[in-house]
C-alpha cells in the first residue's frame, strides 16, 4: 500500500482514535487529533492515494484541507467555550466524540471513490452533527435539531434516487470510472443530476430547500456553527459537483444559484439575530460557489475554490466572534448588542474582519473568488443572472455590515472578553482570508 | 396466479399500508402500520430474490426484516409514553388530509411517471416499468406524511416510508450493491435512534417565534 493511501486511511482513523479517550481527557485528545489531521492533510497534497477506494485530486484536496483546518480551530475554541456554556443536552465528552465523528464523516465523503458511499457519508454527517445542535438543550435548540434531522434527511433521500439512476445508467458507482467515461447526456443522467441538485441542495442551502439552515446555525454552539458553515455545506457541494460533472446542466444550476442568492440576501436584510444573519450569508456564499462550479470553466471553478476556502475561515471567525459575544452578553439579538468595540476589542476586530470577509470585501480572498465567479458568468453568457447576482451581492454586503456596525459601535452594553483563547482563535480565523487574498496569485500557483 | 401478479399484489398492499398509516391518529397504530409495510417489502424482496436468483436480494430482505421490521419498530414502540394505546396526535382532520393527499400524490406521481419513469426498463424481474409506479407513490406518501403531521413519531414514520420506497425502487429497477444498501440501512437506523432521543424531549412541533425568518 502506498503512502497516499495510508494518509487517507489515517485521516479517517485519527479522530476515531482521539475518541478512545472518551472517559478521560477527550478534549485534549481531540485537539491533538485535529492537529495531526492538519499535518496529514498537508502531506496529502504531495502524497495522493491512487484511484481505488479513495479518489483524491487537487480539487478534493482543497476540501480536505478546509475540513481539517476548521476542525482544528473549532476543537481548540471548544476547550473554553463548551466548558463555560450550559451543556445539559449533550455532555462535554459526548460533544467531543460527536465532533470527531462529524469530522470523520465529512472526510469520508470528500475522499471516497463511490457515489453511493458519498451519499452514505453525507447522511452520516447529519447523524453525527444533529445532537450537537441541542448541546444547550433549550426549547429552540430541540426544535432546530428536529428540523435539521427531518428536513435534511427527507431532502437527502431525494438524492438517493439520483444514485440509483446513475447506477442504472453506468452499471457502476465508481466516481473515477464514470468521470473517465466523459459526459453522458441521456434523459436519466439529466434526471439524476437534477434530482441531486434538489437532494444535496437541501444540505447546501439551495432555495427553497434551505429552511433548516438558519435554525441549526443559530441554535448550535458557535464552534459547531463554524463547522456547519465552513465545511459541512462545502462538503455537500463537493459531492454535488462530482455528480454535476457527469452531465453539466449549467443553465439549471446557475438559475437555482441565482434565485437562492436573491432569497438569501432578502432574508439576511431583516434578521434580528446575528447568528441567523450569518447563516443566510453562508447560503449566499454557497450558492455563489455553486454558480462558479456550474459555469464549468476553469476561472469559475478556481473562483469557487477561492471563495469556499476563504469563506470557511471568515465564517468560522464570524461564528467564533458571535460565540464570544453570546458568552459575554447572553443574547443573540442584534438590537441588544452595541458598542462592544469598547468592551471587547479583540472580538470586535475579529467580528469586523469576518463580516468584511464573508461579504466579499477586498483584499479578502472571498473578494477575488467573487470576482472570478462573476467574470466566469460573464464569459458563459449568463448576463441576466450576472446582473441579478451583482445587485443582490450589494444588498447582502450592506445588510451584514450595517448590522455588524450597529453591534460594534454606539453606546456600550455591559460586556467583557471571555479570556484570551476564544478571541485569539476568532482573530486567527478572520485573518487567514486576508493572507489568501493578498497572496492569491501565489496560492493559486501553489494549490492548483 | 403468476409471479408478476403476486408482485403487483404485494406492491398494492404496501401502498394500502401507507394509506393506513396516513389515516391514523393513534401513534401505536402508525408504528404497527409501518411494521406491516416493512414486512411486505421484505416479502417482496424475498420473492424477487427467488425470481432473479440473487443472494444479494436475499440478504437485503433479511436486513429489511431485522432492521426495519424488528429493530425500528421496537425502538419506536419503546419511546411511546405510558398507556401506549391512548397516545394520539391532536388536530388531525383525516378526511381532509386524505383528499389533499390524493390530489397531491396523483398529480405528482402521474406527471413524473409519464415523463420519466415509464421509459425506464427495469433490469430485475418481473421487468415491467409499471411496477415503478408503486415506489413513486410510496415516496410521495412518505413525504406527505412528514409535511402534514406535527408529531415527531409521525414524521419519523414518514421518513422511514420514504426510505422504504427507495428500497422498493432499487429492487424493482436494478438493485444497488449490497454494501451500499447495507450502509444506507445502518444510516437510517442510526437516524431513527437519534430521532428517538428527540421524541422523549419533544412530542410535537409548532412554529416558534425565536426561529422565524
């Protein structure tokens, strides 16, 4: 067995090994495990497994790297956050166990070379992450957990019809074999790709099957919200992309993405709770990435990757900052948080950087991603969609930054920084997209 | 009676069980309706295993029997509060739901079937595309059960019905590899286990002010 295969196996085994310490020191074991995962992901860039059980190319590597990075940041952030929150729904050691299983299921989906098993992996992400939402066991978190389970599962069930139709059309579910066969445009393949858009679209946040998304993001503990936004939705998008490659239905995908951006920007504008607002921002960014991928030209795909990787860190930063504010003020209402720049300077910097990052401000990586995607829409002749998307991206930009400004400035509410660890992680996460943006040409050369 | 007729008879019975579940207000009756449905699908799988000389289908039938028939029913029944036979879902207008259900299903299924599914040529025996109508009906019936009911139990059963319909669709069209089918079964089982945790905490689901928008 060659080194790449061992690395892929270890990526699935290490979080499981960390869970062995369930009864003793699982928080530290999880952080150590996540650190090892990050190192393994870096090595995977040079040492890829041959196509067999695993299928790891440059594109899937970007997703694997994102998953391990956000997993590492969230596990460190959780050390303080979870110990301070009222975790009555899920006990602390169970929280880490589920977090590890959640990471395994995402890494499995991003590496496996079989459409059927990808579906199994995506369903497993629901199983492993559902109970994490009800960590604090409020009435709202129970309802959000239930909505997440039933809506996502019912939606992803649709996607299994797509898997059956792919198997019917090709006689195999091996991703590399089907993609090597080239594009096949038959009625059943078209139906399979369209049904996958609805099925996996439920998990990605495609309108109108996105309804679980704001509830789950707002009620989950902040490190889990960061994992949802930063890596769970992109993992589902990765699986959808692999199906889309069989027969690219560009027009349908771009239109769905455009309509979803319109919906997300409108919903985002009137949100009274900051975590829900960031959830809708995730929906907007995911659908923009969907459009980038759907254009099927290298510029669009490159743009989508830039957007996804920068967004994952920016959004993680936004949710970590939200967690700091929630820990300190005990409210999720935008209207009840103001002037925190005076009381929580580190968190305020992270919150400001993150909100600028997720709304695509230069020089953040998200900005370059958005520009590349918009350019690719232009050269794909998607002019009406281009105009609509530009207008509503401006809407979203104003909506997010206006709300964040209200929270940061004005008369100060009673608040204080929750120690040093949590604000530091928030700042690290929110700074990385600037690094990606500033050196995007270098990063471009390095990762693709 | 030939084998094809038996398959149609079993499929029709599966559909009747789905309508029976839709018509129930008492939770325990719904769970038992789901049990009958899973057993009927297991029976259909055994018959197709014989017709197609397929060991995979035989294993699938056994998995259905054990995981869906026995284990899921047991898990759900143990979560029903005490005095099981009296636990029911309030505010269910059965005749109205049936009417909406029929309109929804008939329209959805016949459009989809006539455009797409009628041209599918099943690989497995008995090999007629009209058998595909049944899983399609069951799928939408499960979906309707989820959307039309508020109790956690009803929605779990709706989800299990949806999954049952996919099993039926696969065995009628072209059974997917057993490793994948078994993984799907375990996923569904795990999801029902997770869901049953919620049933203890929250029996029904209403709109919440905190989760609006």
